[in-house]
């Protein structure tokens, strides 16, 4: 990485430190890349089910298949990001993802359906989360949790667009809606890459720019950059990875099945229009507590508060299983936002705090592998259970149990000693 002077325009735009622009670009990245495959996924699945009449396992199982590419390539994506930079990864990923959405709009059968979703997920995996988080981890070591919360918050805000997507599907059709989203995706890739793709200064130079001479606690501190091999040898890496995997099992289930649970007669039994208002509430609640989680994560011990937030995420699964009307769904949306929203930036910031900047991409990619595998399996398993039982209740209670286990495993993630 290049060494930059404190007054270099790469590090400041006016009075705003450039790292904040990188975080905002990452948020916009997540808004676009996670919207179709995460926040709006279940609404698209409902449209596919209504048109083709396929089984719930087949329709929602595409989320599992789509994540397969991201799971397999996670470590490679991290290595490519570390080697070539965020900018090139964003352009490549958004071009592939946008092309996949256009292909998706033309599908006629299950094989095309799965192939298109695989391309979409692969593109957004290449150009989305890992490059964005690597960029803010490099630019914002002094406000890491807050900056990561901004990036992740972009994904939550994608839920605010769900009513517009539902409106587009109802008034113009799901094919036209996904085609337009694909064009927008390809168009926004280059400007986001330009902002987020600038390399951060070396650690010591960066800390000189953000330190306060009157505050001894803000003076530059040495941070060891763990290699991937060194990180794999630490208990912290495995504790965080296992915790993140267990908590994201329910994330995979919610992203694929929430609209079904909200609208099924045996579930919450809301109308499509009422259910479409719950997802934005989930998004706004998640966004608010992601910001709060980032703010608190830069000021107090993350390992102290994360277990509480994980338990709240588990409570939200129980609430969703027991909800029978709009109020119950509303309570779920808020509790989910507190638990899922608050813990997400803290878990990612812990990786940066523990393992440094230089190899963060590949370390995050390796850690994301079991996480993606879990999210890959959950939608199809939950869909199969529903096909056999006609209910999501047993799956939701099981996912709550995994959150309880995760609240215990994160306690093992103590900061590793610097390797000799």
C-alpha cells in the first residue's frame, strides 16, 4: 500500500476524512447487492411460486444453491480483494450480478431458475460484502465498528425498497422488475468502485491523521497483521466463525421464508400488502441498532454485549413462531432488528481488532466459508420441513436454540497473542 501525507486529498475531502466516504460507498454497495438476494428474496420467491406452482422447497431452495458459489469462492474472493483491491472486484461483481438479474427475468424452468440465481449470488458475492468490509477495515482502524455498521446498514436499508419491489411485481410483473434492477446494478458498479477502490495509507501514517495530540489514548498504536495461517491457529478465529455460522442460520431462513411465514394461513396470516410493511420495519430496526452497535462497539467490550444481542435474535425466532397477527409480527421485526442488527457489526469488527488490515480479506473469506455453507443449507431444509409438516414452528424453535449455543461460543473469542 502507498504511504500518504496527512494533507493528501486521498485521505480528506474537505473536512471529511476519506474513510467515511468509503463506508458510505460500501453502504450503497450493500443496498444494491443484498436487496434482490436477501431483503426482497422472499417476495420474488412468492411471485415464482404463484406463476409456476413449484414446491416450497424447490422455490426457496434456490437461495441455498445460489450461496454455493459464494461459499466455495469465499477464501478466493478474500485473496483476490487483498491482491487486486476493492475497486476491480466491485466492477466485476456488479457486472456479473446485473447480468444474472437480466437472465433471471427471462427464465422459463427450474434449471434456468437455479442457474440465474447462482450467477446473481456469485456476482454479488464477488463485488459486495467482502470487498466493502475490507476497504473500511483498512481505512477506519480507529472507528472500525462504526464504519462497518454503516456498510452493513446499507443491507438493512435495502428492506425499505421492498414495498417498491412488491409494487413493481404487482403492477408490471416480476420479469420487468428484475430486468430494471439488473440494469441499475450494472450502472452503479463503476462509481462505487471509484470511491471505495482507493487504497488506504499505511497504518502508522493513517493513525497520525486521525489521532488527537491532546489525547494519549488516540496516539498511533502498533497492530500486528495476522497472516491467514496465523489466524487459523487462534481460538478467536474459530470462536467467531462458529458463532457467526450459528447466528446466520436464522438469517438464511428469514431471508428466504419470511414473506411466506407472514402470509401463510398457518403462519401470521397477513395480506401481501401488510406483510410488505413488516420487512421495511425489520430493515429500519436493524439499521438503527446496527448504528448503535457500531457506536457502542468502538467504546465498550464487544465480547460483553454480543452474547446478549445474539440471545435477543433467538428470542425473535420464538416471537415469529408464536405470532398470530400484525402486532406479533411487529414485535418480531423490532426484536429481530435489535439482536441481528446490533451484533452484526461487532462480530465483523472483532476480526479487524484481532487480526489487523493487511490480510483481512482472505481471513474474512475463510471465516465466511462455514457461515455461507450454513446459510446455504438452511433455506432448503426449512422448506423441506414445511413441505412435510405445513408449518415453520419447529424450524424457528430450532434456530432459536442455535442462537443460545452461539451466545456461549462467542465468550471463547478472547484476543489472540501476537505471534512470535
